[in-house]
């Protein structure tokens, strides 16, 4: 049976909860324990996939097709444990489940209340898979004091009482503000945060204190005294140059030892942190720098492309170079020449997205990369834009476009080389969709296999001819244009196993130009960079040497 660690955020700041959770999970793994990380999101969104990236950041996709919070990306990148649909739940999902049960008569006509019905549903969710791992880390979204989070805090309070003593602990992350005017750290916000937590029946066992400055021994003792924790359990979390320093930094501060002490685990296996030593070494000891442009329309909020940026960093680690990412707003050159904005970059990446806004700029970015022989990686919409560019400028289909844009505008303006996907095969079943279906959860989601063409660039990159990658899209390149496009040199080098859906395209006469319908960034890790990003950065390095 698993031991449970509940991670909460303070009144002043919850910044870094996901990173702290992921780093702790990796430290427990380094000691030989199995872990699973879970996110309990107190907000009402049933499906994060319907939220704007400006509002929520990226949506992380699991192999089994869940659209989840971006923190699950941190969990996977740091632990290598593939997230599942059961590793993320929101208030909306919990309330929806409770109402469905009530309609089925599961509650035998009782009045439905937050306690016990909602809290029991949360506890049932927490318990899923508890016999599979040594430690279950559950992060509670938001901060203590949020009205949305109260049912979750009550549920975890009850959960610890349902379990035998010593099987659950609480870790609370707070902020220690530094006042430059007086040159002091203020502990009062942390004290009030803990008091708020205690008022709802939860007493933290470990405090993780975010701080810009070293925490003096006097302040540490003061926090321990007034927050009723051991001094050794007051763990400092300092600002780092790279998030991948977090496991080593938390280990130096004694976070993993504090957790083991709280559970009374002694003696414990010594950690093997060689993997993280190598990651940090590759981060800081580089042999050069490459500049890569990410051309998108959500560039004002970098979290919208969180996994893409991290995957590029991993590719840089694999090649021992620093990847300098610059964000280029595709709307800027929707009606202008792209060259002034893209010259000087060693590679161009066009990520996924939805809607017509900014797409003409993305098409120009693909054209610039094709004509100038600049390495190009198109992901999801980025692949579709590359195909539309090829259709317009190489195959002579001047009105080529996406059915998505016509649906959005309500009028037919384009020849749809990209169309609304109405059916596909998932496992042994056929899935069908209509244009009028709800937006949430109706895309082609999760892990699907693809067959790669022998001798193609992608087969060389992967070192295989069969792969599995994660999808999130409702529009697809139309296979009926394959012959016309391949005659121009755009090879359909990856297809679905049934040969009906294009998964990968590449230009044969280009040093490195690949578009993929799936999201390879979701599977990349610092200690195991994704093959596409690893080779993409390698191509960027070669380009940098030619400039």
C-alpha cells in the first residue's frame, strides 16, 4: 500500500508546487521507491481542453487521452512515469460524477451534500492505484483559503483519518518575502498560511519555503516554533538558474530526508543522483548556442508552449548546446514579409494551435524555412500549415487552406487540403465525430501508432519504422492530395497503421524539414530527450556552423 504525501500551497504564493512535487518524486525514485504523482484541481473546468491557452497555459495530454493540467508535464519530465487519466481531476469532474450517481439512484434518494458525497468522491479518486506504488504524491491546486479548494482540503483531512497512523503526511509550500528596504525575510505570511491550514484541521509536517535569500538559522527556528514543525522540516527552496537543478537543490536542503523522517522510514536507501548530476552538467557546460524561433500566436504567455520549450532544452542537453528560444508572434507578419523577422535563426518551430488567427504568418514561416533551407519542425497545426504552404506554392493549389478556417468564418473560401476528421480507428474500435459535437474531449486524443517509410528522415531519426505518439486534434491533412504533393517532393513519410491518416511529412530535398501531426514534446525528458527534438537541435547546430 502506498504512503500518501499531500502538497498544498500557501496564502501568499503557490508558485512552484508542481515543480516541488516533481522534484520530490524524482528524489524518492533515486532512493529506489516507486512513485505516482496526482493533481487535484479545485476549479470547475471539467475539461481543460476547452480553456484558452492565455487562461490556462498548455493542455498536457496523456497516453490514454486525458486533457490535463500542465503540472502533469512536470511530473512526467522529472520522474519518467507516464501520466494517466486518473492522475488529474477537477472540481467540475467531481461534481459531474456525483450528479451522475445521484441520477442513477446510487445515493438511495438522499440529499446530496458536499460532505460526505463530494468529499467521498474525492477520496475515492485519491485511492485509485494506491496498491501499485510506494509513494503517492497528491498536489492540491490553488492556495489554502480559496473557496473552491475547501472540499478538497476537507477530503484530504478525512482521508488521513481513514488511514492507519503514519501513512499520510502534509507538505506545505509558502513564500518568505524579502524586503530589500529593511534587508529582512518576513516569516509572518508563512505563519498565517499555516494558521489558515490548521483552522481547517490540517497540520503540515514539512514546510517548503520559497525564498530569494538564504534563510538564517534564527528565522528557521522561528518558523518551526510558530508553525509547530521540526526545524529539520523547514526546507528552503531558493531560486534556481534551471528547473532541472531542483532535485539536487532539494536534496541538499534535505527535503527527501524530511519526508522519510516524517514517515519514520529508517534506515533508508541512499539516493543515486548521477542522472541529475549529468542533466545539470549538460545544462551548464555547453559547447555553443543556437537560436530557434517559435512562431505562434500565444507567445505572450510562454506556458502555452511549456512542453515545447522544455523539449528544445532537452535537445540542447543531448547536443551540449544552449538553446536560445525566441518567441515570434505569427500575426505580426500575417500581411508582411517574414524574412526580416526570421533571418538569423538557426531553426524554426511552428507549434500546435487552434483557429485561423495568425495562420498566414505560420504559412510564411514554413515557406521561409523551405526556401532558405532552414531546419523546420511543424507540430500539429505547424504540420498542417507546412502542407498548405506546399499545396499553394509548389503544387499550384492556390486556394489551399483548412476546413477549420471556413467553419470559423462561416463561409467557404479554401480548397480543404486539411479537413475535419470524422472517423478514425482507436484500438479495435471505430470512432466517429460530427462538426456539431461539443468542443471538450471530442478530438483525436492520446497515444496512437504510426508506420514510418523505410529510408525516410524520420525513420532515421527514430531508428525505427513503428512509433507511438500522443495526439490532440480534430483536423487532419486529406490523403487525397498525397499524390499531387509527393510529385512536388513533399513525402508522406509517416502514416496511421491503416494507411488513411497522414502522421508525418518531410521535404526530400531539404536538410531538415519535418511536420508531425502528433505532439512529440509531451514525451521528452531531460534524461531522455525525444529523438525528433534531439535531431532538430543537431540540425540547428549544423546550420549555425554554416552561418
